[in-house]
C-alpha cells in the first residue's frame, strides 16, 4: 500500500521548512535509513531520513519550495501502485514541476547549494522593457553571487526558464551598464526560515515580556591578566567570552530566580544551569547551549563553544544543541560595541548583553589610574525578576570577573 511521506517537525520551533534538494528521484528504490531530501528548518539544514521500504512513486514539491509541517512531500509504494487518493485528501501544495528539468540536466558536482534558496516558486523579475524573467531560485542566487544580471542570461529550461546550468555556463559579453544617477532601485531578499523564527519569537518576547535593563561597569584588569596566564597552560585558547559564560553560570547558581522561566501559572526555577551563547551566522542568530555550565571547566566550555561556532556556520547544529537554555549571553564586544541591550531569548527570564573591554582612565582614591573596563547590561523579565534580584546577580558577576581566581574553585 502506498504511503504518503509528510514533512516532520524537525526542531522545537519549526512551523514550515524549505525543501532545499531531493536526494532521490521518481523510480528509485528506498529503504529505512536512506536520506530522501535536505530540508532547511528555522535553525539548520538537515537530512530528512526515510522510514519506509519501496519505490519513489511521486515527489510532490519542488526544490526550493516552502512547505508547512505535516504536508505531503512524496509518496512511496510498490511500482505502478495508485496514489491519487492520498494526494486528493491532502492540502494543496507545490508540485514538483522541475523534476524533468533536474533529470535532464547534465551531471553536476556532488556539492549542492544548501544556503538560502528559500522562495516557494521562481519569481519573475521585471526588466527594462516591461517583460518578465523566468528563473529558478538556484539560478537567481548563483547569478546574484556572481554579479550577473539574470535578465541577460539565455534560458534553456521549459518555456525559456533560466536554470542553474545556464548561469554557470554564461559569459557576459560586456560590463553591466552603470546605474543612471537618480534612478531608484532595490533588492527584495527572501526571508529564510531562520529569520522568520527570529522575528516571530523575539517579537513575542519583546511585546509580551515586560523588559527592564540594568547596566554595570566591571573592572577587567585581573581577568585580562588571568586569561593570559591560563592560556599558557591550557590546551585550548580560552576567550574572554568563556570567562563570562563561566562567571554567569556560577552567579546563576547563587541567584536561582535569574535562572527561571515564566510559564503563566507558575514560575519555573531551574536547578540546572544551561547557558545559551548567541552566535551570528549569515542568515541570523543561533543560540547553542552549554549545558551544566556551572560544573564545567573553562577549557571544556571553550572547546564546546568553538565546536558550536564551527557547526553553526556550516549549518550542522542539531536540535539538541540549541534546546534547554535557562540563561543567555550575547557578546558584541569583539565588534567594538561598548554597550547595548538585548531582547530576552525565550524561555529565559534574563539575557546578558556584553560590550567590549576598553582601556580608560578612572579615579581611584583621588588619583587617576589606567584601567580596563567592560559594560554589561542585564535585560530582565519583570514578571520573574525584580530590580534588586537582577542587581544582586550583577554584583556577584562583577565580583567573579574582578577576582577571576574564584572561577577556578
């Protein structure tokens, strides 16, 4: 009996996904464990695993299509088996119109484009004479990367549609014309699944949780010196951010209300300390989690954060990597930012925004002295954390970073 393959929920916040590429074609025999497709979720591009045995009878969506979870994307069954009843009972979706084009195209290298081709269909762009250009999302992305005007590329697909190979084989005959002075122009950038989720979740956080902010200046002279000494003995390079993550974890253990979540009828006070570390990637922001950070050494935290950073850039983070945060650290100090405020990352009740370490002059005991200082701002959900609670947390954090030997005991 034919089986409809539906798009599963591949992350805790996923509502829809982009079918980046099919790894099978109609007529292929598949078994449990085979990879059917690559799917872009709101967090990463992941392999879609098969759990059925049979033949691919039908691919119901095209590459680049945005598909809601639980929608039919393919049908597997016995050769020649009817599957019309399965499709007629399913919600309308985007059929795989490009299958013939893909199968007839010349063999391509194994590496596939899995970045941000997320439009549901090929959008036709206007050109100077008022006509429209038909091109696949892959072709548009490749042309944009190469600086090629897509309207100048001859199309070899159905109805003159421009496909990936057309852009790869295209050689401009002359330099593109300069933009005339005074002419308006713009670029519409498709919104990725990650960016959609960032907008939705942080919008909900900002307008649901009553934020307030506490800023404190911390002397970092001892932390800077301690980090240099630690790196003389550590097998991995410990960063200033690693020291901050560790200090936050210890401070959270001492201030459990900051390590809590608002759940409506109850406030959940977490007994474990899982620190999320905000990381910027090309399409937005990911927050992998250092779990049980209060019990880990600085070198272990450093190794985990570096590994997360590599996997985040390669879009290889898994759901278990970004789930479970009880507090978040967002550090923009490496970009020269001295001070900023951050939006709370649900389900946390607080997030720490960290600025850069700055050399300055302070007055101490009536004398001017050079010092290295860092400003941090704690964003708090007032439903959970009061001003005094947040201030006491920052006092503990300040004490730990100004006397970093306490991070080691």
